[in-house]
């Protein structure tokens, strides 16, 4: 628990390089916690109190380990860990070993664990106090571990794990698996290691070995003949997980190895100390030694040594009196722990996808879930409604936000001829821009000079003035080269080289050069690099350069030979927006014939014409670029009515957003929060619908919940199937998915 306290304040791979305390408890972007059901009354304490609790956890853990004021320190450890566990379930729900630690700190609270090797025992050395513990305490802890490992094995008894070696086969191909060997191996040796780790047969071997280990390790630890063998397997199992397969399981291997020591006879520390003073190796049972070495090469030889029983303690039986409640408590606890993880088998559907009855069922790392990201849509008929003719009406007088419609387009399939000449675009990295579209309406292609004259004429007509600047946009690779050159002049050589390499990849991609990464991966790297540089740029010069990127080029829109022009007019900039973001002032913008589509969504607007902003999938950029609630429609689907979309990322941390996208019960809880926030502002409770697609172990993405269900009002049941949750539609992983990775 001291190490857990330390882990909360150190950067971790589990939290993408951030500290867990920032990600889950103290971050400035945290607005509310996801407590466990039944513990909604627990408040999330202010950051300084969280850090105080972490410090107390470390101190109490040290006192508990030393056996100093054991009962007080054990109670402190349990209460603090229980609070951190319960107040933010998105941190602890997926990590089985946090649950193990919670159970053990609770059980140890009631046990006289400080009777022998402790400061308390040393201080009471002159008293006639018991120096042993009742057997039920050891039995209970052993039983808890047997249940945990057994159900960890049961979780692996499915076609994905045993027949397809998924998701382990993909874990072995991740970069961190071989990165740790690079300093110690030559290129040829590293190639051999890579080929071995990426061989599906190794994944199958580890899958079957892992399932067999979990199912049998409890019995192997209980039986004296196999106990030494089991301890060696325990070390190998957890070392393989920690040093080869996973880089984000923190202290689980240490927890696994150290808790297994409870299966040794309780006087093992004294035996170990005696052995260190006089080391010797007992003669093995050669029959078991030979048979074990043959059946289980090398490690099986440990079967030749049988764990010896301890001598009975010379204490009065009265000192080991069994309390009236002890036996019933042990029985009830173990029966409860043995039955609870199996409850999801009684609920129709695949619990791995629906998560119905899956809580606390010991499934750590057994499955891989990927989500495309949840979208929430609000139904408020006082703002958006449809008339008898099927037209969508938007009542801007009842809308509390800006008078803006965000119109979705699909890069690569944009029909520019249907879009207006003067339009506002909203894109990742570059933000909002006013663009002249030379392909609007007429098929005649203008030269750059003709397009410039056309813009000046339109601007004079709309605003009675000329724009400050009109600049042609450029292909993405050209802008990257330009920014790279500027970085090199400024002495930022590593960043310049990285952008130059990305520019080269983009140019080769435009030329359809074979053998390159998929376009989606290259563009992902480009966006990440540009976002990082932009965030570090204090002068704003970087953003001014990026605004010259051709429309939607960062999302693979084709390059057009005609000049799209960037229009710069400081009088249209929103003074409250971030510096150089280019956000258009909603009140200064003027609509006219040149800013309207010839065809498109036919909404009826009450209260004035809105500003139409054309955008696509903003992903994480939506956090800053979109308001909390906004009205969307689609250029590709003009028949689709306009809808109110809730910007989840403005209210949620990235971690919480990932959780609501993957798990239906989290999504429902958040939908209820959204409905309550809307009701507080508008005085009426809306319907909240959601769309989120999830892939289980590489299967095709499918909808997790019924998009027609009002998640703000649907009931939830914990012991039956909830009809608003979709069941898994693809029983087996498709063969083509196994040939790639879940990311593909």
C-alpha cells in the first residue's frame, strides 16, 4: 500500500504518462466523479485533501507493515483505500488487483496479524499474550486467493482466448515488448526476438499456459507436494506478464507473488532465517524429481521437494479460542466470493460486451475493448421539431447558445459545387477559417487573380470594406516543408527533421507510393506533431502558418488545382476566443447569397439566419472547438433532421469519455447527468440518445446501446438483461481481423 500511494503521484503508462492522481482525482478538468452504485453520496475531496490522504495512506501502510498500532493503521489503510476505490470507479473497475487489495485490507482489519513479527508484539514481549493466530485467518486469505485465480482462469475459457489467442497475440506485437531489449541485443538478435514474439504459436502457448496456470495454481499451492513447484510457477507467471507482455499493470506482479506467501506455513520467516545462517539443500524425492523434470522441463524438478509442516505451537488452547462468529463469517465470505463472479452466466447475452453481471469477476487483461467514441443527442422539441411537411424547424429564440449550425461533411466525398462561395470551416489543429470556395455553383475555373477580385467584390458588398489579407491555401506536404524550414532556422532541429520526414511521407502518399503506412496512421502522426508544436508556440506564428493548409487536407480531402483562398479580417475575429484561433465573431458575421448553399438541409429558422460552420470528425479537438451543446446537421444527408449534440469532451476527462464509450452503464449514468444539467438551464428534461460503437477483441465495431432508447429515463436491472443494451452480434472474431491488429 506504500507503493500504491507512491504510484498515485508518479507518471504511469496506465494513465498515458500522467499521474493517476491527476487523471482521476485532482486534475483541473475533473468536474465530477463516477462513484460505485450505492456510494453516490461520497464527495470527491479537493486536491489538497486527496494528496493528504495519499500521504496518510503511505504512513499508515508503513505502520501496518511494521505492526505498529496495527489496528489503527489497518483501519486507516482500509478506509483511505476504500474511499479512493469507491469515489472514482473508472480507475478501479477494470483493475482486479485494486479489488484484491481492497478485500485484503478489509479482511486484515479483523485479524490479529500483529501477534508475532511486529512492533506491537515486541512492546508487549513481557506480557502473556498469544503469539499465534487462529487458523481461520490463514484459511480465509488462502480461500480468497484460490477464488481469484480460479475465476481468472474461467475468464479465459472462451473461443477468443483459446482458439484465436486474442487479445494476447496483439499485445505481443506492441512496441514496448521489444523496446526493452534494444540496448542489450544486436540488430540480428533483435530480429530473432521479434520473429519469436510475433509468432502466433507463442501467443497460443502463452494463452493455454495462462489459462492452465490460473485454473490450477490454487490447488497446487494448497497441496504440500506441489507447493514449492507452484511458488516457482507463480514467479515465472508474473515475471512474464511484467517484463514481456504488459507495461501497464503496475504492482500486480508484486501483489501476486507476495500474497502467495500466505500458502506457506506461518513460521516460514523463521525457517528462512535459519536457512540463511546455515544454507543447505535437502535431498529430494528422486521419483518426483525425475517425473516432474520430464513432464515440466526444468521447473518440474521442484516437485522433488515437499513443503514440511510446522511444529504445533506450544500454546494453551484457550489462547486460540475460536469466536462464535468466525466460522460462519469464513463460510459466508467464501461462498459469496465463489458465487458472485459467476452471476453473469445467468444473464442472457455475452457479458464481455454488455458488462451485465461482469463486475468483480476477475477478468484482468482477458479481453480488449475499442470504442469509436460516444455521441450524445438531446431531444428538446421546443428547440428542434419537424412539421407536417417533414421540414425541421429550429427556434433560435428558445436556444441559449450561439446561433450556429455545424454542418457535417465527409472529406474525400465533399461536393464543393453545392457549397457556398464564402464559408466558415472548422477543422482539427487549424480551428475556424473563412474560406473562398472557387468551385461553388459555376463550373468555370478561376485563376488566382480572378478569385482574389471575386473575394474583394463580395466582401465590399457584405461589409463595405476590404479584408486585411487574402492568401491561397497550399497542399499539406508543402505547409509541412515550410514549417520545417522555419523550425530549422530557429534552431529546433529535431522538430524540423520530424516535420520534414512527415512531409516526405505525405508527398509519397499523394503519389500513391506502395509500401507506406495507411493514410489514417500517417495523418494521425501529422496531427499529433502539429498539435504539439502549436501548443508550445507562444507567439502564434505557428498557427498563422497552419491556417494555410488546404481545406480538410488533414483528413485526406483531395487536392484541387483551383485556388481556395484564406480570408483574413480581424474585425470578424471573436475577441474572447483563444489568441490566433481564428474564431469567427457570431454577431459580426453577415449572411447573404454568397454564404448560403444552393441546395442542402432545408431547415426553417425562427429568429434569424444562423452562421453555418462546415466541419467533420473533430475527435478530441471538440473539447476546445465546440460549445457544450450545439446544433448539427449534415450536408451528405440533407434529409436527416438537425439535432442537438452534447459535447461530451467539454464536460468529461479523456479517461471518463473512454469509459462511457465502452460501457453501457457508465453511458446511462452520464446521460442522466446531461439531462439534469439541461433541465437546470432550460427548465425541462430532454430525451438523451447515444451512439457508441465498440469492438470486442478485434471484431467489427457495433452499436453498444439502442440509439432510440432515452438513456436519461431507461430503468436498469442488475440481475437480468437490460433491453436497451445490444448483445454481441459477431460470435467469432473474423479471420481478416486476426491477420491485422485491433487498431486496423
